[in-house]
């Protein structure tokens, strides 16, 4: 019972935290540039990871793995979060969630090509059902999605995140989730340091609630979210793990309503039901 319950709890926490990130980013961008937001958030996350790693006495990575860790951190932390923040300037939280949460389909393709994972035809049906549900959500929230510059940047973010999930999978057989999450978060933050000019001034000029949003983003969707999802990926295939991401737009709708006052449309609720059904079906047959 405990073995079944713990992954469910972990997935629930990850979905909630990562859904809240789309809303938190929209809030923080009122005071911070996309670049300062990414750097500030991951300076906080890195500090937490380093302290936690020290207290837990984690191992240092093997020297032969450092180039790969740097690359994975650059792809999954630097590229993804800078692109996500930049894209959310012109794309609302629900639509941004839709684009980025096409990740399960992209991950499935990458996993087949590079991890040799197999997906049944019914599994593909579940993934497509989930994606269709998310598509209906965005139709309900934004009357369609035009390929603006922000949307295209978010496509880059989705591809980089899918690559991150697939690239880290083999290393989770060698390193514990806390260890590998610490390595890649610190590595990704190092690449962001070139964005540091003007950060202190941005913090001084920012509204308090927006700074609190950044701190929240660093602690929970940042540090805690990556550790928990690495733990989940260590127990499931890459495709099965990322299929849960289809649930994030549903939670984003709810949080956008509570936090930003963006009331979900009836069509979005229909799409949410279909996305939920697609994930459930894939978990049963994929």
C-alpha cells in the first residue's frame, strides 16, 4: 500500500507545484525581467540544494560525468527556464501551460529513439487523448493559439524540457534523485550567471509580493519539484513519468482562477476531463 501511495503523493505534489509555477511566473514578471527572474529563482534553488546536499552528505559527481551534467543542466535549467519566462511575457498562463505540456509527446519520441522504450498503440491513444484534452483547454482559455514569438519560444522550452527528462534518465540509475537534481540545478544556474548585471537593482525595485513569488518558485517548483520528479522517474519509464504532465494545465486552470482571477471556460473544463482520462488510460495500458 505504501509503495503505491508514495508515488501518487509525489506526483500530486509535483503537478501542484509545477502548475503554480506558470501562475507565479506571470506574477513575478510584473517586476522582474525574464532573465533576472530565471537567475534569481535558481540562485535560491541552488542554495537550497547545496545546503540540503551538504546536510545529507551527498557524493560529488564522477569527473567523467561532469561534461554530461553541465550539458543536461544547461538544456533543462538554463534554456528551459529562460525560454519559459520570456514566452510568458506575451502568452497567458493557461496557454503557456498548454505548449510546454506537450512535453509528454516529445518525450515519448525521444525515449523511443534514445532509450529504446516501447509504447503500445493503446499507449499512444492515451497520450493523444491527453494532448487533445490540453488542446481543448487552450481553445477555451485563449480562443485559439497563434504562433506569436512568445509561443515559438515556448516550443523551444518544451523541446528542451523533454530532452532534459530523457538525458537524465540513465544517470538516475547511478545517482540518487537528490544528488543528480543538485548537480543539474547548480550547473544550470552557473550558465545563468552572465544574466546577473542589474539583478540587485531589480530586487530593490521589485514589489514585495513579486519577490515572494520568486522565492516560492525557487524553493518549491524549483528545488523540491525537480527532486520529487527525479524520484518518480527513477521508478517509471520516461514516457510514463512525463505523461502525468498532461495534468498540469488542469491544475493551472484552478490556480489561475484562485491566484489571478482568470475564470476557466466551460470548454476548458471539458478538455480537463479528457486530459485526465487520457492520463488514466495511458497509465493502465501504456
